[in-house]
C-alpha cells in the first residue's frame, strides 16, 4: 500500500514538473530535430526503454539509424521532462565533448557505488582528480603494469587449454577473470585469483551490480534514490555495494599501514631508500603518493578512484576480447590472416610483448572490433550553455546529450555503405575523417586516460590466445551479414549468447 501511494505521488509530481519545466526553446529544438516515436504525456518517450537490456540496446541503435537520416545527424526524445539529444554525427559529438564536461544527472545513480570517482564525478571534482590521475599512467609505471598482463595471461592460456574440444564455451568468464586479476594486480599490487576462483564474491557482486544499473539509468521513474531503495532491486544493489566496499576498504587500510611501516623503517635505515623506491608501485601506491601522502586522498577518495580504475580496466577489455573472439570465429579468413601475421612476426618466440607494435593486422582487428562494438556504447553530457554547431543549429541550455558512439561508429557518411560489416582492412588505410569518427575510449577532456594500456592488454591476450588456439563458431547462434550479433546494454556491451565459441588446439 505504501509503495502504491508513493508511486501515485511520484506520477503526480512528474505531471507537474513536465508541464512547468519544459521551456519553449527546448520544445522548439525538439521540433527541429524530432524522433519517429509517439510522445506520451508525463513520461515522454521513456516507454521505449522499457523491456530487456537487449531492447534498450536496440533503442540506441534505432536512435542512431534515425539520426543518420537527419540533416543534423541528431535525434531527440523526452525522458519525462528531460530533452535528450542523441548524437550520431562525429563533428557534432566532438564539439559537445570538447565543450561540456558535466555528465547527465541520470549518472547520479552511479554515484551510489562510485561516489565522486572520476568517471561520473561533477566537473569540478573531476578536474582536480584528473591532475592526480594523469601521472599515474606515465610510461615508467606502465612498463611494470604490462608485466602483470603477462603473468595473468599464462594462467589464462592454461584455463583455455583445459576446455579445448568441449563444444560451445563462453569466452566471457575466461577473459573477465583475466582482466579482473590484471586490474587488481595493477591497482593494488595483489591478485584476487578470479581465474582460479570464478565464484569470488567481489567478482560476482561487481558483475551483478552493473547488470542491474543498466536498467535504472534508462528509466526515469527509478531515478529517485528514496523510491529505488524501497524496491527489491535497490536492496540487492545495496548488498552488492557493501560487498565491494568492504573488500576495497580492507585492502586500502592494509596498504596504508604497510606504507606507514615502510616509511618508519626508511627513516631508521636511509641506505635502504633506493631499494624501496625500485619496488613495484601499484595504482593505489601512486594515488597516495601523488595526492599528497598522508595529507592526500582520504580512504573514501582512494576507494572511489580505485573502483573506477577496476571498472575501466575490467569490463571494457573483457568485452572487447570476448567480442573479438566471436567475430574471428565467424570470420575464418580474418582469423587466418591474424595467425599468419603472428607466425611471420613472432615465429617460435615465447614472448610476444616486445613485438606487439609490429602486429599491424592484429591492431586493425582490435580497432574494427571496437568500432563495431564499443564496450561503452553511449555516454552522456549536460548542456549548461547554448552551443551553435557548424551546421548552424543551436543546442539550447537545459538539454542533455546522449553521445551515441554505437551509431557514430556505424555512420555510413563516415564509414561507407559497408559500415555495419566487420572489415579490419579499413583500418590499414583509414582516413583522417574516419579517425575523427572513432571514439571507443571517448573523446575530448574526459576521454579515457588509460586507453593505451588497455589496448596493450587486449592485443597481448588476443595474440597469445590465437597463437595456440583456433576459435570456431558456436553452434547455438548464427552470425553474419543477415544475422548480426545480438547485444545488450549492461552499461558495458554484452552478447546475448554469452560470447560462445568453440576452441581447437593449433
């Protein structure tokens, strides 16, 4: 009864807000752009996002298709009283991402877990933390992080070898546990051993949290924290958050104690200082150091930044690796060319890391995978001032932007009539115009700082896997020009058929 009363009250408030807040300028902007969906009073076009996470991904795709036919490369829709402009034109996207840093209020729900972590923090907080984060990705530190990838790749290959010839297998648990172990190794200097313990509580809570979050961010009636916390989904999210926070808080407390003990020891024995300085430094060590040591980040701020780093280093890389495996399994000609390049460049060498830069075709395969299936298919921005586009259209203060990377990467005006096809060769002769329309790690000031490190991890794992195994199509689904991969929006992109392939030993 209480829930019903709250729901009625919420609907009444939405009616009042939708009538009074929508400005004439935004109404006129929508008339210029439009979308081919009927408008429903109060909720606007939000009903189009009801359904499964696959339905929501299909909605993003449809918005992109409509924008491709629009003279401005845009589509607009209402989520309750919010006017959202979906952007599928790279020139417009670049202008917006370079001009606006604040993310849409819907991302406030992400702060339930991430707090003021850099990805979803308000612009002022993000600017301060970005200055501290940038030196963490200096190449002198990244060289040590790459060694973490190598160690975890060895475990990955062992795990894959154990399932050769067993029919359809999902690549997701293998790649996601590999990337989680690597993320923890870089962030904390220790391993959660997710590859050896697939039911690790952190890993399970992490995946479940973001699967549930994808539903919430697309449905405005779930934006209210007070209402959401009363729902079963809200209570489940709170349990997941507690598991994640408790685990990270324990690591951070132990790390700070260790740093304090080492500092005391160094004060007593100055001659050991150089030895300590040459030890591996994790992201956490560097965040503590660059933020000011004992006077720097609080434990809460360290938790916020480390969980963002884990999110960025885990799901994005695992999604790309898993989709690349599926695409290569269903495009044997491309897979054969990758293997031929690996044999030509690496030969019998046991270590491929030093030669990654020479693997040009593999690089093209990874980029084509990221183009067709960007791990984060959309991002958002808040418009806090009028912006005139090169086309002459003015985007008015008060609207919100949905940067639709999925559709920017499939825009036929940039990529040609075969924009929906998997053709890695396009990146061997890519044009400047196409490079400006390639945004898998974002664009502008808030783009991903660790993209180079992520690409290294992806290419290393893919190279090591394909050297030893051939991937063949899964029997449970079709994949081709007439049967594109079915994907879902779980904040990060996921495959409906769970990234299933078959493995054969080379």
